């Protein structure tokens, strides 16, 4: 049998597998974090469902140019009215259990044009902040968290306790939490 040397990609995947296994063995640092929020419209029926399903490993490894960690919020509109979004007026913030609050960005082109321009056109199209979530539809909202703002949390594999999305067209903030987590 001829043994071939491992490729750098194979070595990298093996290392990631070993790290993930080691983290899972110590009580769950590799467990997924599921954040949810359900908002009902002031008039009418149904709800808007906001969910994030990630893990500390995915969150902290998934970066754009090593400047921003990236997360995806899935927004499902189960109402009869469109949910209007504003890339310039909606905001997002991450709250950690230790009290740290970190501002995220929804509109990367306005925040960091050179980084945005460096993305392939197909990627820019896929991750641009949507203008609306039509009734009965689902959209993805990508947001970006400055790497510098979460260095200590990254080392500790700490995830936010709350992710607060302020949408101008909604009367209240969307506070995404893990199931069972209470408001502070």
C-alpha cells in the first residue's frame, strides 16, 4: 500500500475535528445555541419568527476578512402583512452575560465598503440586507460583529445571552434568546 502525504486541507479538517471533539467532551462548548423570538403584529393574526442556530465554533470561525464574525437570522413571516426592513435604520446589538454589549452591523457596505467590494458579486447578492419579508415567506438577515469587540468572549467560547434586533417598522425590539432564558 502506498501512503500519500496528507494535504493541508485534510490536515485542517482533521485538526478542526479534534478541536470540536475536545470541546464537546468538556461539557458542550460545541453544542448549538438556538436563539428565538416571536413577535405578534399589533393588529391581525400570526407572528414573525426570528431564529438563529449556531455554535461557538461556527460563530467564531466564520469571519469576513478576519474583521467580522457573521451570523444569520432566519425571519419567517407568518402574518398577512409584509415586514418592512431598513438597512439604514434597523440596528443590532449583542449582550453577553458579563454585561458586555457589542454593536453589530446589518449594512456592511455602509460600514466597510472595501470589505464589501472584496466579496464576489454572488455573495454580495446573497447577503445584502433585505428590504422586506413578504407574508408567508422567509428571508435571511446576515449581520456582522467586529472581531475586536468580542476577543475575550471568543477565547472563552462565550455566546451572547441576548441578541437585540431593532426594526424600525416594529413597535418593540426583537430580543432573541435561547429557549428557557429569561429577560435580564
